[in-house]
């Protein structure tokens, strides 16, 4: 324990000092709080507005947990998580695809304890951390699964872009999704979402998150029955390599609309096609078949800007 305390001493000292310092430029703050400069090993309190707090473990390797350690309340994807938790309260069954270490699943679990959350993570070492975070929060309404969601039930390649010292969030089943050279390629089991829902006897799906690093079209292609039957609300990240036109053809036929999420403003802005971006921090798109009036009723405090 003394060794861990000594490793964490610098991070704790700076965190305490930052309470009394305002307006530190972001580039300087990022340098000061980088994992290499000031490591943090241990549990982090996660606070999201309107949701009971929970905890996440970091071995100085989880960028989500580190964000909450340094920046506190609503430190990570603030608007997306507020939108997600508002919708989770109205959803009996929730599917988190690309769950990473679990912040979205844990937030849904705390916001809606009666909901059933299915957290799916393809990379084994990240999945292990997801299990730790579920156990640390006694989140009995989360079920965790270790496979890749795609359009087939088979063994496929998962491209991993970082070594084992990093809890990598950028793994993908699509070779051209990233310009980087993979650190390793792992064989993983793949299931379509339609098969997964049938196998697990899931009676309906009200809410989904998709974070799949360019494989969104494959996931959606294997989830057409689920989406057509239940019209779930979806939060999805679309990279520039996403097959947005193909995705739009399917969603347009069901009456879905696309809303860019602005993380700093509680604003979602309708687009005619799925918006793609790599510009931080506004990565996410909200996809919904609900009317403007329904969204305003479900999302108090949000500004929903529609295209006339």
C-alpha cells in the first residue's frame, strides 16, 4: 500500500492544488495530468449530473476514469451521458455495444435500477476491467458479454492498436477504419445483435449505444430485426470511414432522424444524414424515431434543434 500511495502522491497533490486555481489552459492541464507525468492507481469516483455516483478502477490506463479523477463532475461526454441516462429511465432493456470499461452501462444501471443492461466488449483485457467495475458497484442489473457484435455468427479478426499496458478503446473489426498499423490481431467470437437478442430471450430493446470504430454498418446490418421491431433510441459514434450513406438508407426507411450531440451545451442538432467527425469532444450522434414533441417530453433541459 505504501508503494501505491507514493506513486499516487503527485497526482493527489496536484488535484488538491487545482481546486484553488481557475482557468488553467487546456493544453497545459493535459500535459500536467497525463498518465506519464502523474500516474493514478486505484478507484475513481464518477459523478454524472442527476445520477447516483459510482466508482471505476484505473491502473493508470483508463482514460475515462482518469478524466473523472482530474475533472470531477460530468468530466466525460457530458451531454451524451445525460441524454443516455434520461432515456435509460424509460427503457426496460438496454444494450451497450463497445462497452469499454463500463461508464455507459454503470450510468444506466444507477439511473434505472429496474432496467436490464447488456454490456458487450470484444477485447478480453478490457472486458476484464468491465467485470471489475460491475463487481465494485454491485451492479446486479448489468450482464457482461465478451464477443464482437457484427453481421455474422463466426470467428473474426479484431485489430488492436495499443499494447497491453493501455486499456485501448480503439479496437476494430474493420481493417480500413484506422490509418494506424495494428499492434496485434486477435481472433474473437462474433454474433449478430439479432442472434444475441434471440439467444438471450430479450423481449424488447429500448436503448442502444454503439461504439465500434468503423464497424457500425456491420452491427446495424446484423440488427435489422431488432431495430425494425423495437425502434430503439441509439447513441452512436460515426468515424469518417463509416458507411453513412448505407446506414441512412436503412434508418430513413424507418422514420429515424439524426442529431449531432454537443457535449458542452445540452444541445442536440438535427442533421439530414448521419454526421461523421473526428473532432473532439463531439463524437456522438443520437438516432431516434421519436417525434420532436416526444423528445422534448423525454429530455427536459435539452435543446432539440430540428430541421424544418
